[in-house]
C-alpha cells in the first residue's frame, strides 16, 4: 500500500482507530513515507483531543441572545493591514454525509458530520455535531471543531462565522498556533472566514445543522 495514495476517509478511519489491526499496520507503514498523509492524521487527532479535553458548559442560547442585545451594533469594516488581504475561496473536498463516506466516520451522534475544504491558501477540516440530545439538533446549538492546515505554528489566526440571514454579530474565535479552533453556534447558513497573515480564506455557504 505504501506506493499508492490512501483515500482521505481511510486515513480518518485509521486516526479514529476504526480499522482492523492488519489494515492499521499497513496504513502506519505508509505514513512513514507520506508526510502529507501523516499530517492529515495528525490534524484529525489534534481536533479529537480538543473534544476529549473540553469539559466546558455553554450558556443557554437565549441568555447569549439577550446579552448581545444590550450592546449597540455597528457595521464592521476591515481597516489597516487586513483591508489589503486577498480573499481566497475554499472548495469542498470531502463531506462525510455523502455516499462515499465510511459508515463509522459519522461520529457517535447520527446527526454529526465532517467536512473538508481546500484552497490555494490552505486547507480546512471541520467537525460538526449537536450539543446535547441529537433529537433537539434543529433548534439547539451545534459545536464546530476545526483545524486550518498550516505549514508552521502561526499564532493569531482569526476565525469568524457570519450568519447569512439576520443582523446578528459574527461569532469569532482565535485558533491555537496549530490552527485548531472550537466554538458553538445556532443552526443556520453562515459565511466562514479565516484570517491568515497573507490571505483570508472564505467558505461562502457553510450550512450548520
């Protein structure tokens, strides 16, 4: 197997520990000679570790909405160096809800799913799952875990989700130096933007929920 590329979904299944022992050993041997495949496995495990170590409790969505309503809203305009950054649109390269995805790669919750995007500025891996009872997924918050593919440690990478409908302020978080980030949002359609030192990666239509 070491002489042929390995499918993305197979790498993720390996990283999640879902392969048989003999197949896992073959994948491990391939990773030793394929740095790109090894990086994919490392990115997935980094996001998984964030999930395992996150014991925080999110405040109710209604409480967050009331708190945000206290503050006046002003148009957000890019100024200074950020105004000159080029916008690079990312293309969807993997969706675990498609027929090509492995059944075991959908996560513990049946309504959770994974997405991967590619662009000339970098790659984005996302994992989305409802918070709490999957039966309430259409109305309850969803957790978004992701990682931006970076060539080196890069502090200060900003991630923003802007709702396609309504005037709610964007949800913004900062990724860690390895590009890993996590946040919670209500179901809906968003524009995802990731501000890097040299460009802004854009996913124009990210549907959550």
